[in-house]
């Protein structure tokens, strides 16, 4: 199958003298995003040759702990949704969502994942 279209997602990380992230900017050509600022990103890439995940968590010094907790909660919820779409495993996806509710409860987060 021939590639019909290419899309680019880029991250630019500004580091201090100790190579700690000061700034994170990202762009997505198809999303109309150009150098938007972010305080954190979690990037996972599947290495099919080694059968392992390459993981790159980055956050700036300006990322507050309370926002990091919400960021992780929302990421876990999105992972449950993605897992269900990718595998059609409704039972495990529900189990993952149960954990997300537990996670939010223990961190005393408002549930911002419920749809109106």
C-alpha cells in the first residue's frame, strides 16, 4: 500500500544548563497547531523489532503537581478508550476505567471525564 499523505508532529524542548526542560512547544501540520506551548508530554513509541515500548516523559519546571495529577488521570482515561478501540476488549477497558475512577478518588480529583 502506497503512502498517500504524510503528516508531521514535532516537539521542541528548551533545556536549561542541566538539560532540565524549561519549555515545550509542539506543532502538528494536519491539526493546524504551530509551536503551541505545553508544560508536559508523554510520548510512547512501539519498537516492533525489540517488542518493547520506548517511553519519553517530559515536563517543565513550571508544571504544578496538581496539574500533573490531572494530566496523568486524563491520560489513563484516554489510554482505556484507546485500548478499547484498538482491541475491542470491553471487559479490560472497563477494568481500566474502574482504576481511573479509583485513581481520581484517591487523588481527590474532580471527575472531568464524564460526558454531559
